[in-house]
């Protein structure tokens, strides 16, 4: 679909945790891991709040900041 590999892969933001044992079955982290395996620096974001009305504003800000930093610092291929 793309004419070149993407600069980064950003997955999420999802409800719940993407830490510890949850990484094994997290779809958010699976997407990021698959991209990293293909050589694309990747990151997955989550918000540990399962409420329907959860406020994602802070998580959005963090995701934007981290993603911009990843693009500026040009992480090595396969970084996750």
C-alpha cells in the first residue's frame, strides 16, 4: 500500500493496560510489535481507565509528545 516504510508506527490509545503480562495479549502492543519486527520504530499507548467516559486528553498529549520525539530522534529500526 505504501511506497516506502513508515517512519514510525503508533498504536493505541486503548482502554486498559499495556504493561507487564498484558503485553502478551494486547492488540495495541501486537500491532506495534509486528511493525517493529518489520523494522519500523514503534510505540503503543494505553490509558488505564475502563470507564466509557474516560478522559483521553492527557494520554493524547503524551502520545503526541512521544511520537514527535521518536520522529526527531530517529530511533533505530526494530525499536519498540
